[in-house]
């Protein structure tokens, strides 16, 4: 009986560990739940997300330099920034973007100084992701 319980615990633990180690930021990742988190490793990727999914984008930012991540040309008919936070301890700018209706749209952010004209100054970094939004 003890061996059977130990074996069941071991299998359950191994399965949970395998799930916990699934890589974040995979460029071809599917957002199966209502929230999905991505980081700079997803730059240039394509993701699938259902309507009402909230996509969390976590980008490294050093606030002391004056540079910040700014959304670029967001199509607000399809994608809406619902929150924007900073984790100063980890040096992250965190955007939460909700998928509003089905379609294929680009989610773009530029790393620049906000007071400079984005049309005349090239950003020092860019983040791009294509979101294929489907009806769930």
C-alpha cells in the first residue's frame, strides 16, 4: 500500500514539475486560458488568442535612463491596453492587453524617450508580436 501511494505521489509530482517547467515566451504559443504571459523572447513571434484573453507583455526597462516602452499603432478595435504597471525591483514594464474581436493584428512597442518625437527618433529597441485572435 505504501509503495502504491509513493508511486502515485511520485507520478503526480513529476507531472506537475513538467507542467511548471513549460517555457514562457514561446513564439508559437497558444493562449488557451483567459490570460497569457510573454516576454522579450517572444519578439517577432506569432500567437493565437481567443477573444477576451488578456495578453501580458513583460519587457525589461531601466527607468533611470529616461527610456520607456510605448505602444506603437495599436488597433484599438481589436486590442486594448487594460493596464500598464512597472516592477522596479525586476526592471520590468508590464502591459496587459485584452483581445476584443477576432482578426490578425500586430502588437508593437518601441523603447524610446517619451518626450522625443517617435516619428523622427529611431527607438533603441522594438518589440513586435502578431496576435491571431479567434472566437472562443
